[in-house]
């Protein structure tokens, strides 16, 4: 909490903190493998972009933020974990208009998460079930999708819809009815030999794992199409998978009740991802 190591049971945020009151905060969720932060530079860049969109000038360097994460890892004796780094605009008078003066609240929290890589266990149990929901992604003109903020009500509403079916992840559409992303993941599918994913021209967060998958696909010469897709495109796909920092690459077994196979492209990209993670254990 703000540079001090505090037991989780004693960590508190002021009731007037804008992150609590209005969701006026940015965050990143990262994976740690063998004591090493995975894709730290990409996460730090995205956090900086989120803060820029929010006009949240916290005045902290990437090196300072990384040191706080590493100190928290050391204090907990964890080498394999998920990390959440949050930066709010801090405590300000109880009005909606932000003050120009920012005294940020910076919080680092950890959760143990098993070893990754070639010899690791998957952080999920079997292929995911994907369900299209009625909740839509708002337009960028309403809520900037490129900012990863504490305002996660849209995703929460999407996940609440899954209580009826018990699906693992929501397939969320934009206002035009095109596939956007999951509530907490990016969507990929395979059409023939081509890897497809919704374009960032839509209201989609640029996932760090998404970028890694696209890089791996390019390295293997797998054709990639980033475009606008309909739910029927996903339902009729040869393979489907979702990505996030904590899930990594998780195959999808059903989309709206339609069975999908875990095919060769998904298996190949998963192996390549595991190999990249494994390299961190060898450092």
C-alpha cells in the first residue's frame, strides 16, 4: 500500500479514494513465472496509456512500480503468482470533477498461481464454455475501451448473465452486433488455416497475451485476419480459444451450446506460449 508492505488483512483504502468512489483508477494484472514478471514492458506501456487516457499523472516511473511489485513478491516468498497493480487518482474532495493535484493510491496485491511453462499445470480445468450475452460493449465514444480501469461494471453484468447457463466466459458484442471480446479475455478462432480475432478498431482492449499470440502466429507463418466478425463466424469456426494473462491460452469446447474441437492451431500456439514461459525459468 503506497510503498509500504502491509498484511492483506490490514490493507485499507480511504472511503474518499476516487478509485473506490468512481472507479477512477487504472490497473494491470500480470503473471510471474519463476520470480520473473512476464511481458512487464508491455504491461507497463498499457498502464501508462490507460493513465494517459484518464489524464491521471501519478508521477511514478516504471522502475518504481516494478520495484514495488518485486518487493511484494519477495515479502510473500512467491515465485509463481498473479499480480494486480492498481493506481487511483487518490483521495480528493467528494465531487465528481477531479482535482488537478494528484496524490495517487498505489496498491500491489498477489495471488499464488501454479508453475507455468512446459512442465506446469494449466490454470484452468478443461476447455471453456462460451456464451453470447445481451450486455453490449459500449462505444469508445462513451467509455474508452483502450483504458483498463476499475470501472468493470460492463464485464460484471455480462458475467452475471452466465449464471443461467453456467458458462465459463461471456461472448460480448459491440453496439453493431459484432464480436468484441470476452468479459475478461480476448477471443480467437480458426477459419480453415487462418487465425481470426476482432480488430482493435472496435471497442476492444489490446490484451498483452493477445499480442503475444499474434506474434507467435506470425513467427510460424500462420495467416492472421483482424476484422469485424459476427457471432455466427465464431459458432461455425474450426477452433476457438480465449486469452488473458491468468488463463494464458484456453481452448473453447462449446460456443452457445455448439461443440468445438481443440485443433492443431490452438495446440501449436499453446506449445509455443509454454516454451516462451519456460525460458523465464531458465534465466
